[in-house]
């Protein structure tokens, strides 16, 4: 993995993790599904215009159309929609921790449904990740956290896991910004009717709402998604997913700094255990290095 890919991965993790805090600010002053639908509409139109200015086309490959539709529905509409609704009742740090379990769920589903072998390090990581989440959720439930909110976050991460498994190898073909923009528009098209059906639309204008909406539209919405798609194409899904191990740390830290969400010692221990578990799972899935040829053989081949 080269330095550019590492920089892209770190930037993506920081941007992605910050979205939980900005979402928490937004839902305090606006109905969640409607505000998210508006965000996707604006982000999608900007993304498509940027793509056209870059000379990209919406004549995508079949794999890209599949990726665009599935991610637009599963990631944008279901995963983020359910998280936005949930954050009316649960903190940004809790939502970030639950969402960060996606790599663990992908590894577990790959083991169960695709019969992928898992190395001992990966198995230990899965066990550690589950234990860390159980520790955090146990302390929160005993403290009276909203179970409906936790359940919605859980359904959201399952939707994202489904999309990730369905799209293995479907990110190549160029036109990355166009793919990102169209994904946003599909998410918006799903969420607008949902907002009319399931919520009373409200918007209470405020400076925090305006700043959070602008930030989440541009940074986690467009920039982070674009970086993620490019990173997937550059180093592959398995290596790229390694950077998700930073999400619980970044997500909890940002929520603590900007929202003042307090964490107990057991929470911090749980975050550490989940982080190490995700890292172990992803490292165990890295391809084995190609054996180096003996020097004598290389010299003989040159001769």
C-alpha cells in the first residue's frame, strides 16, 4: 500500500467519522429523512455537474450501474436514513461505534455465506469485536439508552454490510464522480417519499443547522464518498476496509470534542477492543505476499 493510498484512507476515515456528529446537529433542528433527502439532492446535482465538467459520462458499465443502484438504496437511503432517524434518540458516539462494526459483519457473513476461510488472527478479531460492542452496549443499556435508536442503527449497518457484499469487484470502470453523484440522486429519490410517509416535515432555521448541513453535504457527502470509490479502485475492497478500524476512535473523539458526549472507562475500553478487533480482522484478510525469488534464480533469468 503506497503513501498516497494511506493518506486517502486516513482522510476518508476522518471525514466519514465526522458525519455522525454533523448528523446529530442536523436532526436537532430538522426532520431527519427530509433533511437527508435534501442533502442527497444537492450533493447529487453538484456531483453530476462536476463529473460532466471533468468529461465523465453517465454511460456506466453494468457493474457500475449495479453498484450505483445498490449503494444508492442500501448505503444512502437505508444505512444513513436509519442512522439519521436513530440520532434523534442516541448519541453520535453510539451511532459511530455501531456503524464501525461493518467490517466485522462483512467478515462474519463471508465466513458463513461464502465459506471464506478465516485465519486465527481474524477469528480472534471477530471475537474481540463482538466482545467490545457487547461491553459498550451493556453499559449504555444499563444507563437507559434508547433501544429503538440502537435497533435502527443496527438495521442500518446490516444494510451497508449487504451492499458491501453485493458489490465485491463492481467499482472499476472510471467515471467515479458520476457514480457518486448518481448514487446520491437515487438515495434522494427514495428518501423524499419516505419523509412524506413517515415523518412530519419540520425545519427550524439556525446557524448550527446551516453549518452542519453545508458540511455534511460537501465533506462526508461528496468528498468522502469520492475518495472511498477511488480508494476501492486503487487498492481493492479488502485493503481499503482496513481504514474502517479508525472509525470508532475518530467518531467517538469528534462527538466528544464538538458535542460534549461523555464516555466512561468501560466505553473507552470497549472502543479500544472494537478497534483492535476490526484491525485484526482486516489484517487477517490481506493477501499473502508473493514469495521473493532467490538472487541466483533472478540472475540466471537475466542471463
